[in-house]
């Protein structure tokens, strides 16, 4: 049986059809699918901060944007604002740490849109982070639950829908604090990573997911990359960041809209590649 996944080099990725969703093409009437010609992008945690700006920018670029938000009211407020740009903005209620919420969201997207072109894994938390000697395991579990396991679960749930796209893109929003090579203790990045061990370690693990998933999917058209937005003023850091959400969103939007000859399996910020 031919694979339903877009391939490069003729490899057969039919084994991915074992993922949780049935063939999305079978779920949506052909007429409805033809109505959604715009590329479809899902951004998790898009009700505020960098995620919301990424959603706004993708809407400006003409994508149909699915605003992922765990809280319906906060999500609806963001969608109402973004509808000033384009009507093609829709709320997807999605708590990335809740399997039931995730299954419902994936089914919702399958039924309403039939495919996904761009997945931006943006949702994350940083609270509970502490230096390694004092990091509580309980807080670290919560950090990993959102920043790592949530991303793995969301990605696996939406891979079958990404398979319906001619140019699928996955962006994992990471941070240079997760870099093990930027370990010179005299640098600001290293000092911050030392203070925020739990958060930094979760992003190191997230980067491992980027590398391994990109390697696994290298014969397909799916590109998977990590993005570092820099130190951006948001709720995540009590607005201490020196960059704007507009600046932070630049690299995320760039990786979400890479051309066919763009990279996969990399870690990038505005200046280029970030060392692992
Ligand atoms: P933010 O303003 O705190 O926004 C985080 C978003 O994630 C919120 O929408 C939040 O929803 C959502 N979220 C958290 N847990 C969730 C869950 N379980 N399910 C669904 N949504 C969830 O943070 P931000 O600074 O924009 O961060 C966005 C991304 O950039 C994160 O991946 C972060 O690690 C990364 N980053 C940020 C900086 C920076 O300096 N700000 C630097 C490097 C990387 P609620 O509103 O419901 O809480």
C-alpha cells in the first residue's frame, strides 16, 4: 500500500499510519477540504507572549491559524483580536499535558480542517526552576511534563495530519539555555541556565527530540527544527527580557515557513545556528 506521507527519495513511511488518528483524508468531505486552501498552522500556547505573536504573524502571511490555548476564555480573547487581521483564525482548546484534551483537539482539527501544514510547539512553563543543587524533583517533573512530554505527545498526535501537507514544518520553541556547549560559566546564558536548571534541562531534552525526530523523518518532506527566540519580555520571565515578542517571533516564523531546500534537525536563532 503506498504511504499517505509525503516523501523525499521514495522512502515508505506507512508505519506512521499506526499513529493515533485514522487517515485524515477519510475524515473530511472533499468539498470541505477544498474550502481550506490556505496553509494551516497550529501554535500551542498562542493566547499570549511569543506564541500569540507567532500566530499573528502567520495570520498576516495568509495562513489559517489555529490558536492553541488551554483556557477557553483566554483563547477566545486572543482569537477575537487576531480576527481583525483575518477571519481565518480559530480556537483549538488544548492543554498539552492532558491526553483527553489532546485527543479531542487532534480530532477537532482532523474533522474541521483535514490536515495540518505547520505545528509550532510553543507552550512551556519555567516556574519552579532552581539551581541543580536545590531543584526539587516535583517541580522538575512539572517542567518536563509541559516542556518535553507535552511536545512529544502533541507532535505524535498531529503527525498524521501533517502527513496531509505537501510541505509540513514543525518548530519546537527552545532556548539557548538548553545548550550544553554554551557552558562557559562566565557567559550570561550559562549563568542563567545554572540558575534555571529545571527549565534549561527540559529544553536540552526538547532539543534531543528535535534531532531524533528530524533524523527519523529525514526521507520525508517534514522539517523539524528548534528555535531560540532570545531573552524576550513576557510573563515567563516577569517581563525582564530585553527583546520584544516581535523580535522573538522572527526565527520561529522563519522556521515555520522554510522552503523545500531549508534545513531540518537544526537549532537556530536570529544570528544562525545555536550550538547544541
Ligand atoms: P508565556 O508568555 O508565559 O506564554 C506561555 C504560553 O504557554 C501561554 O499561552 C500558556 O498558557 C501556555 N502554556 C503553558 N502550559 C501549557 C499547557 N500545559 N498547555 C497549553 N498551553 C500552555 O511565555 P513565552 O515567553 O511567550 O514563551 C513561549 C515559548 O518561548 C516557550 O517555549 C519558552 O520556553 C520559549 N522561550 C521564551 C523566552 C523568553 O525570554 N520569554 C526565551 C527563550 C525561549 P496560559 O496563558 O494558560 O498560562
